[in-house]
């Protein structure tokens, strides 16, 4: 039993060390992707001239999340007001 424990511990340690660089590389790739600068063109209402905005992927994701949250809040409030007035 003791022999089994002493032989398994080094094997587990080696396995942990062998998988660590892979996880570190994945974390670095995710961080690099989140920090990568992405530029998008859009045309504001009332103009034909397109504007260009550059932000990180993380910032674009946050902007999208806030826009969705604002839309949900607006729909929820407009639905609530419609019931009160009717």
C-alpha cells in the first residue's frame, strides 16, 4: 500500500506539470484575444458618412451587454406603463 502511494504521488505531480503549460497558453490566448483591438464602421442616424470606432473585444462585449440590458429595461418599463394606462 505504501509502495502504491509513493509511486502515485510523483506520477500525479508529473501529470500536473505536464498540463500546466497548456492551461497557461490557453489563458494567454484568451487574454490576447480580449485585448486585441477591433475596429468597426457604423453609420449614425441622419448621416451618410460612416464613422469608425476601435475598441478591445472586451469593451465591445461590455457595450453589447449594456445595450441589451437597456433594451430589456425599456421593454419592461413600456409594458408596465401600458397596463397602468389601459
